[in-house]
């Protein structure tokens, strides 16, 4: 899921990329480089054409074209193709459309067609696929074809044959996109055409597209599909690749607290500073050094662990405070960054409570509830000349209602603090990716932006892996994934992985880190903001207890 990104922000992003052809000039070209992005099967491809055989399950095929952005009113992009399908049985769904440039993934981030096989599908119109929303062609054994609330004149199963497909997206105004669609069977028969005006184009990402896709899904079907003459024609500005780009590696890591250290920790075989076994501290430092993140968010670290990490690693500074008193007591949710690469423009901490400026507070009313906090920083990257808004947090581990309130507050604070800056969020949400906290922080239901992408879900079509491993056996399925790296569409995720390896023979924590590597465009001119560090903003002082969670 990605893409609620306002027109103003899109222009700013385009300005950063800096190399745009002037609008109004027609661009055209075949879609090439067809590969299977999800599912299985055999693809034979050439320029503007591919055939898919032996498809297994939901199979997505993607091809590439030059990134194109709808900057000005009247800009448009047209995707056209010839489809030949010989599906002979079963319920089969075809999706055909565009991927946005900021979050392509096998079954998500589509802008394309939807035809349902029953009247219940009548409300499905042309829009970007998001989560459970679908768009594409549907060939159902029950017959019936509905689009944009209007039934096709003669509902029937989409028969085998050859079809001309076309989808045109036009910026109708600063707040509207018009989508014209057409699917016509050669020789007549199965035909649908029409148009739809989208009045909430924030749903359509940064209005920037760089791939075309076709998805075949269903069960018990037989037959093959082939697309030919697949091409893109545009009167919009073509976005050329940036002259240079920098790699940015981001990690989130719950280090597992040590209870504040002391004898109990030292004589624990899993102790951070154990004297009876390999210290987790040694393994944690080895893991971080092996990954070498440019910045990383930590959760659960006590002050002694923060001090150890800073001194042992040597190349990082951090922003963050203890959650109990706004100073050094209690666990930290903090942000480490390479001191040679980043400067801190501003930073702060707020507490996840109805009194966010008061340290040691929480939304939870449950017995034994602990304070919760979020730390943020505006970091200037001297490799790209850009400034990012970065936030790290650790949500409540036992109170689902509190987690919802925490997510609402974090979303509100991001909107208030980040402005137009690119956004990265790291953290332990203590909940899975489809739950309220993750979807709320991402802005799935917030059309005003910024929209954030779950970088691991984006890079991994199968995303059921866990990051919590209380058994310490390295099994990725021991628990649901609850650790996240989220990003705004400004960042292009190149890879995202879960590290479930041992270091110095042990697992450093009962959580696995998630590591995402981004490609980031370099600003055309040096940033005017200085990189001198500015002090932390922390209001109020209050002491509280500590515990493992």
C-alpha cells in the first residue's frame, strides 16, 4: 500500500529530482523487461509483449517504462495492449493497469480496471488497489460484468478471445483525475467503455508511474494468456532518473531491555552484560556492525544499554530520553544516526498519553501499565543535501485500546511536525501489519497525507514472517511481525529483510531487526539548513518505575 501524496508534495518531490521534460510533449514507447513479480509460471517476453503459461495461484507480471509524472492540468498517460486469453474454466480475475513509481508490489498499488461478477461489485470503480480493494478484469463462471455502478448491457462470462485494452489517466484539475477505460473484444461481443472522475486523487500516490502490470488469479483454471502491443503514450512530463542517488540503510531494533543492569543481569545467561555466558551486548554490537545502518531506531534500551551502544559502536550519536522521567530513567525509544553523515536540525520526545508533554505518562489504564514515548528528529543528510523527519516509538504491549490511541497521536504529531519533509518511522508496534496501529500510522484512511509505506510489505509479497522470537530458535514464524520501517514515497525501497541470525553464537535479542535499504535522490543544490545539532526538546520531569516489556 502506498501513495496518498498531495499535488504540492509531488511538485516538491519532482523539483528535488530536478530533471523534467517540459509538459505537452508526447512521449511514447513499448513496455519492456517483463518479469514475474509474484506467484509462478513461465513468461516468454519481448518488447511490448509477453505470454504467460502454467500460472500457479495469483501471478503478477510487470514491465517497465520511463517514469512519467502528471504535473500539469491536461497531462495524461495512456496504457494500451492487446490481450489474447484462452481461459476455459474456473473463476479467473484479470487485473491490468499501472503501478505507481513509489511502491510497486505484486498485488498492490495498481491503477487499473475492475469488473465484478455480481451486482455486489457494482460499487467497485477505477482506483488504486489498496489492501482488500481490487481492480482488474474479471472472468467469472457466474457471468455478469459490472463497472462504476452500471451493469454491462448483456452480462455474460468474458469469453476466450482477443481484446483491445486501453486506460487513460488525465489530470483534469488540481484536485481531480479523469480515468477513461475501454475493453473491446475483436469482432464485437464483450465490450465495456466509460470514464470516471476521481475527486480524491491523493489516493493515487504522487501521480508518477513507471510500470505496467497484469495479474491473473483464481483457482482450478486452465488455459493461457498473452499480451502484445503493450505501450505507453503520454503528454505528461517524463521524469528522468536523478543524476546521482545515495543509499540509505534504515533499521528498527528492539534490543530487549536488561532491567537497568546490575548483578541480576550479570549472572543471567541471557544478560546484556552477562559474566556467565556470552553477553548479549557483544552480540548486539556485532549484529549492528555487520548491518552498518545509516540510522536506526531502538526500543527497550535502558540508559546503560544506550551508553554501551554509543561507546562500543563509536560512529553513532543518538537522540532520545528515558520514558519514565524525560532524562535517563526507564526504557528509551531512541534514534541512532551516523555522526559523519547526519546533522540534527531539531529533535524532541512526546509521551503517548493525553498529556504528551508530561514524561512518565500513558494512555493505558490497565494495572502495571508503563509509560510510552515517541522520539523524533529532523536530520540533514550530507550525502543527499536533504532533510528527513525520523520518528521512533514503542507501543503498549498489553492494552489494545491504548495502542489505538497511541497510533492516533503519532499520526497527528507526524502531520504537525514533519511538514513537507520525507518521513521515516521505525518502531515496535506490538501488533501486526493489518491492525489499527500500523494502518493508522501509515495513513491508510487519511486522504490528506502523508501516506507511509510498510517497506517490508512492499518488498516481500509474502509478509507473514515474525520478528518476535521468545523461543530464541531463529524461526521466522514464531510470532507475528510487530517491528516496522515505514517510509513516505520520497524513498525508493531497494530491499527489506529480517535478520534472524546468531552473532557470537547467540541471538542478541528476543526481537529480530528489520533492515530496509532505500535509494534517495540527491538534491540538485546543497541544502541551506545548517547541520549543527540543536538540543532535545523535552518538557516536564517525573520519575516512574521500570519493567520488562
